[in-house]
């Protein structure tokens, strides 16, 4: 079986993403003005390239998708509780998991977004967060509020809430200076944990008959 793959989210690869993402323009819109997603994708690809990532298993089946890009691409972010995001940040807007029992997919997508933000020279990466009540089941945390992320999930990557409105807020991971070194080690630990879930144990060599 082939290894899992993370590919850039583009107009072409969107076809392999969950169907709920195909026409969604919630983040791209603000008010009642309609948004043509095809035109938005074309302009975005010419301007910045891929606008997220798609996670597929070894058989090519999509297991999850994450959308992100410069915050100016997502007008909705300016009016959300805790907003607006920083003008020079890469904003992670949303993620969709096909199976909520596969949290390592979300971890892998977030690691890819952090790496992409560094490659693009962003000073920070931001996402809207929500602090769930104590004891909230994982199924609820991953299935509901796909446009925001559990606060403790973001904290595992080094994000900190910079503005809040009740349980909602805007979380940021700075990508410069001494903080970067600290967060890299945390990200490396998370990456190892993800890889351990994905890579199967090697099969034992058969013992020849005596």
C-alpha cells in the first residue's frame, strides 16, 4: 500500500476533497455580495499558489482538507469574534475531517500549514479558536465548529489566544526569533507521533523450517 499523501489545495485538487468544500465560500464572502468560487480560486492561485492542503490515504481517498492563505483573502475573518486577523499572517480558516476518529489527519494538516507559513515568509500563523467545556467529547470537538479549532488543540502547536470574546478567540503562533526554536521542537514531537500512527509495524521475517 502506498504512503499517505498531503497535496496542495487548488482548483484541480479540490475535486478530490469532500464535496461539502466544493462550493463553500463562507470565508470568501462578507454580507450579501455573491462570490464566484471559480474566479476566486483562479485569482488566488495566480497570486499566492495553493490555498490549503488535501490529505489522502495510500489509495488516493481524501481523509481531510484544510484551507488557509493570507488573511486578506478571507473577508469574513474581519467580523468574527476575536478578529480581525493580522494583515501579515497566514490564516487557517477551516478544516474538514472525513472521519473524526482520525485526529492525526488534522495534526498532519496543521503541521503542513505551519511549514507553508514559514516557507512563504509569514511573520505568524493564526486561526480562530473555541474553548470547549471540560469533558466535551472528541467527536463533538472535531465535528462541530469546523470553521474554528479547539483551543487546546492549537495550544499543542504553540498557539496563544491574542484576543477573545467569551469562549471564542483569535490564536496566533509567531514564527520568528527564539520562539520559533521552541515551537519547532514541539512540532517535531507532534510529527513523530503522527508518523507513528501512520507507519505500520514491520512484519516479522518468517522463520525457516528446521
